[in-house]
C-alpha cells in the first residue's frame, strides 16, 4: 500500500495502479470496525449544500422535475433542475417545492364526482398509490387505490368506489405515531389534516419509517432545498440572478466540456452574482481542470466525461476517462484546494456510489437510474408485454438539442441537430419491487451505510480516510454478482 502525492491516508491495497479504473475495476477491503449499527452512520455531506445524504439528481429533463425535487429533498438529497427549463418555470417549481411539507407527502386529490378514469390517470404520479377524495371544503371523505378501480367502468364516479374507512391524524403527528396508526390495519395510507380538518398531506407505513430514518434537506427557513443549473451561453449572470431571486439554494454551471474558456468566463460571472450559495461547475476529469474551475470561483466540481448511461461521447469522440480514477484524482486535488467534488455518471449499483465516496466525492450524481420511477417527469408507458416504463434521453441527444434550440431559426436548429452525443430515447422500466425513487434511495443508502461499517467509519469523511481500495479483474467483479436464479 502507498500514500498518494498529497500525503493523505493509504488508499490502494496493492499500490497505485498502472492504468485508469472504472467502478467495476475496484473493490473495498474490509477493515477493523467498532461501528455497531448501520443507523449509527451519518450520511451528511460536507460540501455546503445542506444535503443529509450524498445523492444529487442530475439536471436531466427526463429525470429532474418538481415531484422528484420534493421527494428527494424530503429524504435529504438534492435535485438540480435543468438549464433548458425557462427561468420563470423554474421559479414556479422552486416556490412549489419550498411550500411542500417536510414530512407528509403531497396528496393526489379528486372530488367524489370525478371518474375512475381520472383516478387511474393520477395514480402513477405518486408512489404512495392512493387518491384522496375530498369534499368541496377540502376535507377528506375517502381513499381510492388501483385495486378499487379494477374491473370498474372507467366512467364510474370515484365516490362510489372510495374506501371511507380512513385514518386521519393531525399534521403535527410524529412518524412513529403514524406508523402505529397504520400497522396491522387494512388502511394503506394515513391522512394529515389541519385544525379545520382540511387535508394537508398523506403518509404510508413505509413513508413513516423513512421519515424517522432520513433527515430532510432544508434551508435556513426550514423549507426543502432545491438546486438549478445554468449553461454557459447567453446572459449567464442574468439567469443566475433570476434563479437566486426565486430562492434556489445551489447553482450549477453546467456544460459537457467544463475545462474551456467559455466555462471559466461564465463561472466568474455566476460567482459574482451568487456569493451566498454554493456554486458547482463542470464537467472535468483532470486535476488541471479542477484547479482552473476552483480559481474561477467554483465551490464544487462536477467530475465525469462519458460514463453516463445516455451518453455516447466516448464512442463518438474517444474523449473521456474511466470514472473511478477521474473522481479519485480530481477529489484529491479539490480537497487540497478546499473544494469538493460531485461524481457525475457511471453509477449502476449502490456499490458504485460507495466507491465514488471512498474515492473522495462529497456526493454522487444520479441520472438515468432514477428515470424509471414514479417521480420522474415522463409519462408512464407500457411495452408490448404490458410492463411499465418511462423514456429517458441524453442531454446532448438530438431530442434534447431540439428542445433547447426551439427559439432559433429552422436552419440553425437543423444544423445543430446534425451533432448529437447522446441517446435520444431509451426505455427505463419501473421495477415492480422498487417503482419509486425512495425505494432506490433506500437501496443506495443502505449499501453506503454498510460500506461505512465495513471500513469502521461513522461519517463520510471518515469513510474516505479509512477506505482501502483493491483492483480486481472482470472475473472478480462477476464473482461478486448474486445469482438469484441459480447456476
């Protein structure tokens, strides 16, 4: 084992490798640990964003919207709204997210006179799986789930199929109280009401458990946090100022090639407009890129070129770098300069998130992995076998470029449309056992917590300091894959 050039703690089990590494190429070596429980591990980040879990949802229009922002922030993560969204629309989303309750989920609401078809259209919008029927004053009178709509004419009024045996609690009820009220009962969801009996939120039994385990990411006023991205073209400073006025908590200056003069100029203008919030910039994959972006005003550097599931940059251009090595070297440089790193792209499993954090990232960005969830903005579709899915696409794809250039002339749009470096359409199926983003967050955070216990770490900073990384062959990676269907 050897020290890295900055004299930090030992990292590689058999010395520094001779070539760059992906997440699949490496593994974590267990060490002596005094951590008794995964729940003793604190997953809070140290990059100034206020996140209490190290997960950032990437600024992809197929992934990051208001439902995703609300849900992930409630569990402690951060969602970056895309730069392609009109600033005024971003302002509406930010205001909406910050008005959401930090414990109770936002209900799906209909009136008794609405149809079963209306309920079926709404149900896929939330993972809690229920529509609340309210009276004209907003007071709950029943609950409708998919089972209640099964075998019923689509024009039937939902007041006729609603379950009126509802569980109501004051909005101040603690998560454990909500769990106890639901546990062992047929009711699947609890309804929060205010002092006047008006519906204020909903929570499932599992949601109550999560509310006890996770800590929301909130601003100084106790409201859910949200980030937003700006590009490097046009009036970047003006866009940044508008986003700040809307209440955005973190600004992300984003372009595919972050180590360019236009990025440095844009970053400096954003930094001058946003001295009070963290500024993130990228993407780069070298220590030189980190140094230049930090010098231009970045607090956090986004690292990753080409590892994303929807990205074709490496196949189109040959440009990029294996992600684990990129994160490791860039994080080492950023730490020496007092900055932080977000590992952007290439995560397919919870282990990849743990490895990125071990390499020194403060948070890990997730994109397409979260596209196949109830909370992503896309419509729920069905394939030939009736399996639910949503469409995902790369932000450098023809589909994204077409949307981004909609105000330009037809000639200019057509010319830019010739150059695409992303997949324009990919089916991301919803896992029947984990169809919501919170299900995926549970899996990721459980894996990271366990990885910390194997390293004997109570915090993510300790995890980075204690983690020992080994290099493995493809056979070594395959050996670790479970075989649920046998040999």
